[in-house]
């Protein structure tokens, strides 16, 4: 690592441009969301502003990918921001001016990349910085993403493959990048295992502490140790959107992966599709999750200690969305919990718990059924100590210390903080 501290000692918290702006995000939108985070969310621990895919494509205009579109890159085959979308990148400055702006707000800056190198870097026989072989010799044209053909994977047995990855991470470090989301890789075992190692080495030796996030999922559970060693976070699901079926399915994924969470390595349940989404299509497309489903999502993500990445156009947040993002008790569970685990599941009633560093116990009561029902927790399954007080986290109300049964709406959740 570039220093002795652990990178991502707690689950990263931030914003990612994909859910609201897809491939078409521009500098003005990034700055506006950074301004919002600095004003409304920074004090609660939110810090990363991440520019997602296709920032190097001048013609990007929606969530859709444009196959074989021209991409902007330097003389070494390294992608650079499209100046028509990111004007501050002009004159070879890359993302440094934008990163500097984000840093000036007390926040951190991140970008998305695809594994490999641009296929046009290989086709144009561009050199690789600092070595004899060029891009055409190191690119593997048989290793292509199934859903975005921009890139070739690399021939990872060649030392020049490491040199190429080193060169791009050195560029990102010079820009001031703090977070890299690498795509088309987390679920691509076994053939991408070596490529993950090369990317991790480049990230950890670039001279700057950079969080390394791997997408998309579902990452193979049997590769948990490899992922813990080489990444700071990795996706446990394919793209997660505002669909109750996807949220309901997350309970099983969370149960399998929660034991692998810890300082420096976090199973990632993906972004939070809340608030204003899909803005690149020109409408006001609000999340399809109900408020009760949003309580379920936030309660599960916080107790299982997933990274938290907001998907909304934050400047359109309503009061309810903002209340979810600024609940100090829920965020404390996410940032300072441990030993997250499911406690029971019976007839659509699911109970989870985790233990806070301050001695509190956090309990999530979930009702996955189609009508409001009473959901209970058993004290003996939670703790052998006396429960002295109960805080209803989302309602911010104190409950009787001996209360064990709570009314939970359909698809909803109650989150409790127990003082023992």
C-alpha cells in the first residue's frame, strides 16, 4: 500500500452517477451533486463523488452503450475525459481540476473503468508507457466484455500487462483519484483472477491510497478470500434497481456474504436506487420503491455493512430521502457495526442484528409479506444481557424496554437500537 493505514477501514459512503445519468454524466452535474453532498451530507460521513462509465466517450447521451464509439485517449492508450462533457479536462489536465474541486469541498473523487485497454489503442498500435511492447501485443482480443465492446482484456502472463495497469493508475493518482470502480471483472472468475491481481498491484503501488471496487456481481462466494486480498469492495449482485423482487432476493445474498465483511474489504450490495433516477432520459423518474421498501433497503444495507452509494440526482432529494441519508443511528450501524448476521426467518418475517462499537445492538425487523403484520424478536437470540432502552431508529422514538413485537408494514422494516 502507499501508506501503513488500511484503505477503506469502514464501508465507503458516497454518490455514483450511474443510476441518474447513465453513460451521459457531465461535469456540471458532477459538481452540482458534489455541492449538495458538501452542504447536506458530508457531516454524516458521506464523502465519495464517483463518475461512472463512459466519461471518455464524447457522444454518450443516455444509459445505453454505443458500440465502437470513438473514445478519447492519450498517446499511451490511456483513456482521458471527453472535453465536451468535462471542459476542465482541456489541455491534457484530465480529471485533476474536477478532483481538485471535489477535494476543495472536503470530499473525495472517484471514477469508473473497464478492465483492460481500449481496443482502439491496440488497433492503432499505441505504445505502453515505460516498456518495449505496445498495446497491440499486450491486448487479448479474445477477452471482450459481453455488454460493452470498448475494451480488450490483457494477456496477463506478459509483464507488460502489469506495466499498462501501472501506467493508468499512476495517471489516476496524478489526477487525485481516491476511488476506482473497475467493471466487467467481479463475476468473471476464474479467467479474470490474474487480471484482478494486476489491477490490485497497480492500485496499491501508484503512490496514492485508492479504494478499489470490483463490479458487477454476483461475485462467486468461493472466491471470497481472493476478493478480500485484492479488493476493498466487490459486488454481490448484478445491477440493483428499484424492484421489490431484487430487494427481496438480497436477503439471501446478504446472509451468505456478511461474514466476509471487515476493515478494508466489504461485500457490496450495490447502489441505493432512491430519489430521482434515470435523469438522462429527460423526465422526472422517481424511484419505484415505496417508502416502506426504502426503509427495508436502508436497514439491510446498514446492518449488513454494505458500502453505501447514493444513486439519486441529489439536488432533487425530497425530505424523506434526505431523512434516510442523515439518520445518525442507522449510519452508525453501517460504519461502526460488527458481527452482522440474520437471527431468524419465519413466514416472511426476517430478523437481523449487528453489534455496535459503542455497545448498542442493532436489530432489523423485516416484513416481506403483502400486508402489515406484527414482527417479533426473541431477546435470548439477541443478547443475554438486560435490555435497558430501545430506540426506534427510523421513527426516532423511544420504545418500552420490554417491547418485543412491532407492527411492520408490507415490504417494510423497523430498525431498533438496543441499549444493554
